[in-house]
C-alpha cells in the first residue's frame, strides 16, 4: 500500500472503486481526514488518455456541486501514474452492504432514503450534470439516516470534453435505463429510472431485472415488466406501486420528467401512511388492515375505492396491469370533462373514447371526494389537467328546491308535534 499521495498521508485502504482504489488519508495542512479516490494511469496510451480525462471530468462535475446529499470534493491531483481526488470522508455504510444483509428496511425509511437521493440528484440535474450510475453502492447512509450520493465518475456534462462513443454503454447493468442499454443519449430521466430500480429493490429485497449474464439483464430491462412491489412485500402501500411504475416506465414520455416530482410523491406517500399506536407497535404479530385500493384520477389526485374488483384489467402504457390507471382517467375525463378535453386527451395518448356502456359501468366507481380528501397526492400519471364540468344556474335549482322541501318538511313536523302537545294538555286540564 502506498503511504503518500501528493500532500496526503495515507492511513489505510477503504475499498476498490469502479476505477481504482479508495484510501483513507489525512490532509496535514488542516489536519482533516479525507477519502482519496485513485485511478491507475499505467495503461496503453489511448486508454490512458481516455481514463484520465474521464477521471478529471468526475472531479470537475462533482466539484461544482454543493448539496447536503452529495459528497463534497476538496481537491484533485496527480502523483506519478496515479491520479486522485480528495473528498469528504463519510462514516457510515453503503446501501449495497445494508441490502446484502438481507434485512428489509421499514417502508417509511426506504422512502426517506430514496427521497434524499432524489433531492441530491435534482440539484445535480439543475446544474447540468447527469449521474448515469445511480446504484446502491454509490449511496452512503451516514449518521441519523442522512444520505450522500457518491461517484459521479461517469457523469455527463453538457460542456464535457469527453463524449461517450456511439453504442458504448457506461453504468451498472441491473440499474441501467432502457436508453442506456441501447446506447442512446441520456438525460435526467435515465437517473430517475435507475433510482426507481433502487427503490424497487429496497422495497422487495430483489432487483426488478435480473439474469445469468449481462445480456439477459439488458433484455429484461428492455422487455420485462416486474410485478408490483406490494405483491412481493405486503407492507408496501398501493401508492408506491404507482410511484415505482412511473419511475420504471420504459418510454421516456411516460416516466417522471423531473426527479423533484418523484421526491414530492414519495413524501406525499409517507405523509399518508398510518402511524401505528404505541400498543400496536409493541405487538409485532398484530394484524394490519388491508389498504383500500387507490386509483389515480384527473388532476393527479388519488380516489380511494375499497370495492373495486382487483382482477379488473386496466390500460398499461406497456407496464404491468396493476401499475397504471390510464383507462380510469380516460373514463373520468369522459364523465366530467368537456367534449374538447376528451378529444384532446384521446388524441394525445392514442386512447379510444369510452362508449356509453363503459361509462355507465364506471360511474359507481368514481370517487367524488378525491379532490378534497387527499390534497397532498401529486402522483400524475397523465400531464393534462382536466377542466371542471361547467355549471349553469339551472344546475343549482334542483338542489335548492330539494333543500327547501327538506326545510318545509321539518317545519310541518314541528307544527304537528305542537298540536299533539296542545291536545294532550287540554285533556290533562279537563281531568
């Protein structure tokens, strides 16, 4: 083991990274413990130039970022045939090691971890940096559950001098997006897909796409639809099924467009989760009530329907049938929106307008209190926002007449009661 890199005194080896060894070291100038990430440049000349440029690209990309959920870069340098980056030394555990232990995190903790990663990535995206290698080994959980993203080693910046060659795949196969698999250009939505894979694995204990070799994994990423997380882990709320589905959508236009939306939906889901009482918390065998089925409707609100048939198929956008509710959204649009809204929705998403028979069957299943009961749910399956049905003055007239008739009936009952009491009093006084 080397003892010195530049001005840094090496204390010990922390592990092997994607490009080289990671050391624990001390900066003697300010007596600060740091982590030193290295890359050995003793390669063929053509490989050396590419690796060195990519290494400095990482330093430039990550060094621009200052966020509580991103590891801090202090310095970059070169010593002989070894280039290095000095960064914040983190005392904690990689998410990969935690998952390898086999003990499933509570759902609320999973949400907290993934939401923090989403917030860090959102900051990077705002600064024009795509991570492109989001995976458990690049996520550190430190004190008090705080999360740090590490290794922007294959990050792509808009101004980067090093470009990925056509067809060259960079990243970890299990966590790559479909566009990475086929070698297309990637944007922030690729990080969203990778984080969706991490979320799925944390919830279920298994990766959504797996295989005996890289080709098998890539094939599944492009073609396979994983089962909803709640079918593998009963504690997962239904809303998380929808969040995972949207993050793992294979088509870019169906995926979350901004990772901040993913974080917001995760926090909304966490806030809606029931809080167990002290008595229930002390009973690990206590039966948990089944969560009512939730359906995404217009304006991104969730409608709760406890009676809906679980086996009823829904439109899928190429996802599992339990993952999407586009058909329900279309029915609601036809029931409540104007004809222009319905036609626009049908054209945009290439969905047929429901028939009268389909609408009649759907009417009992539409919840009228969705907009008022769950104001925090921001899960948007479809971009369009449907206009509210127009009301004329005549629409209110039946309700007013009904209210007046109810009031008149109440007055009549009171009068009858008073008459009976008067007659009873007359008989009592005569006696």
